[in-house]
C-alpha cells in the first residue's frame, strides 16, 4: 500500500517540504509492504520552517489499510499540544482477518466427494501458511472426522467432503470452515464461514430379493432377504414391503414386512400346494422405495422339491371290532410333494387272516382320499381272528403300486345254545334238538350238553348228550307223564362259561 504524509500549519495551509511549486499539497508518499512500517524524522526535513507548529495528516492512496500512526518514536515531545500514544506491535495476520469460500452452497452427487475452496484474507491481502479446519457440523455426515489443512502462498486451501450417509429424508450437510485467527481455541463467529451441501441422488433406487434357496423342500418355507437402497445409495429405512406369490401352486399367498435401519428385512413363503406337475412359484416383492407412490418390484422364482416319495396311507392302521361289524378305512394317495392325488384306483384286499381273499376296489377323490370297507363273514375263530388288509395303488404312475396295510382284530360275542326246530312228542316221550355256537358264531362239536325239565309234571328229569360235528345236541326224554306243561332247558360250559338256552315249552 501507499501511505501519504502531508504537513499543514495551524491554519491548515500546506507547508514545506510537502508543497509544490504552486504551494499546493505535495505529500510524502511512502510505499509500505504488508505488515511493514516507516518513520519520518522531521529533523531531517531541512525545508520545514523553523519553529513550525502544525500537524501531520496521514492518509492512504488507493487500497489498503493503516494500522495506526504514532507521534512518539524515540521519546515523548512535551508541550507540543498533541496527544501522545504508543502502538503495541501486533500480528498483522489477524488484522481484519476473515474467510472467503468460492461457493456458499453446492449440490454434489451423493456417495461422492465435494471439494470446497476457501481463502484466508486480512486487511493486507491473502494469508499464506495459516491452518484451517473443515468439519461437517450438521446433516447426515455430521460426526465425520474434521479435515485440517493449511493455506498456500495465495491464502487458499481446499477440503474434500465425502458423503457416506445422505438419504432421501436427510441429505443436507452444513460444513463449517474455521481459522483460529485470535488463537483462543474457540470458534468465534468472525473466524468461521459455512458451506451448505445438498447431496443429490446418485442413481436409481434398488430393490433386491434373495431367497435362502431356489429349491426349497415342499411343505416347508423359503425365506427371502429383501434389500432396499434409496437413490442416495443408503438404506431405505421404514419402507413397507409386500411379498406375494403371483403365480404357481401357492398363488395368492402373501406376507408383509418393513425395511430396517440396515436396509433389509425378510419374509417367508410356505408351500402348501406344490405337486409334481405344478411345483414352481413366482414371488413378487413390492416396495415404494423412492416414495413416489408407485411401488418398485422385483421377482424371485423358487421350485419346490419333493419332500419324500409317493405313498398311500390308511387310517386307522389298526382297529378292534365286534365280529359282526364292518371295518371302514380311509385311504389317501399322497404324491412326493406331500399333496393329495385324485383319480388313483386302489384295491383293498385281506391278504392274511380268517377272511383272506376278500377285496374291494375304489378310486381317490378330489381330496386324494377314498373309503374301503371289509367285513368278517363268520370266518373268525378263537384261533384265527386278525385280518391284515393290504391297500395297493399306483400313485406316481410309474407302473409299480404303492402299498399300505391295516389290521383289524375281530372280537367275539356271546356263545349261545338255541333251539333247533320244534320239540317232537310221541306217547310218553319227547325229543328236543339244540344248536350250540361259540362267540364267533362257530358250531361247537363234541361238547357235553345237559337237558333238564325245570318245571312241570316231569320236573327234575335230565338227559346228557354230546354235540355232533355240526354242533347239534339231541335230548330225548322217555317215560314222561304226558300231563300239563313241561319247561325244558339245555345247559353247557362253553370256554369256561356256563351257558343256558331259553325255556322250551312242551304242552301235553
């Protein structure tokens, strides 16, 4: 800068040596570098009038600033009519110091880096070699480490600010630039400036779905991991997600979830209907990641794998029934995916037991099931009373029957002694025939039977006989008194139990 010094007398008239030929002002011009000073000794100015009393007017030519002027250089001048002051030397770097940035706001791309440029200036111009700090003081990237740098010879420095956290709902950073001009370690208002960075989406939103497996087991579940990334490259936290089966055996099944802070969530689809000819589901995942009201979508295809082998089941697999009842079985055809198979011809046949050979045919219905019924046709005995039913049918259509078995235990009823035909009378004799059966309604041969007149004129008469091969016991009474009415019964011990026939009336 250039400082000018003009001497004037008490009346304000210019005096030598700062006057021109026409007595106009002609100040001394002093060229001063930044931070420099100059001393003017009046004793060296021979043109100045003797006994001069006046003033020195100091000014600045052009740009620049003077810090101060002192009239006390080596000693105080007493009685010169002016105030005496002393200047303490100061760090001119801090004089009217401040910061200037190239732009106070910018719109860089998210997940990128923005370089801001700052200049440190004081009253004398750029400040070289001065330390600066750039720090994100507010916004999604607040908390990132401060960047420290130093101005170059032109007083300029740069800070590279990198976005790692901007999102759709939080994408404006405030960067505070600070130079501690007064050295007190405090970010004074006059020592800082700010830059606003509004991060812009770096690309399209991303919605992905990754299944735990693309070949899950039928009748089990598959888990999808959903990842949602917003246009800023960050997690789309809080976005609602729908996972729906849009085609395939489980079409119509759906479930919902919400994206978490990590940008992910999961949903599970469970198979209930996959079959050999219909085993592939398409799962559509929908989420409005960018918040524009229209959901983004992605699809996943899974092919359900057989959970076992084709088979027949029968229920119940065992039963105990009275020998006169029907044994009713529910037969179900199940494919390798665990689903029902309709239209399968099945045969239910007794392959072991008293009723071996008995069979019935049926066909599975829409639910994969049908009913078979078998019966004991008076074939069960105390020695042979369990039937095994074998069910066969070609469920998977490979030409080989699948099989299932069930057993039925036929339970005996009460043994019996019953009249066989009407009593036969002749003169003073009477004959009565009885048929004897066990609990399975089987005829009992070679069984001792006692017939007794328990009421009537001939009460007390008894006859003992033995059943024939066909279970008949013939009782013949002779020397009867043909008078009144006699009551006859037959008695026998059958399998440890005393059995008796009903009363038989003989009218004389």
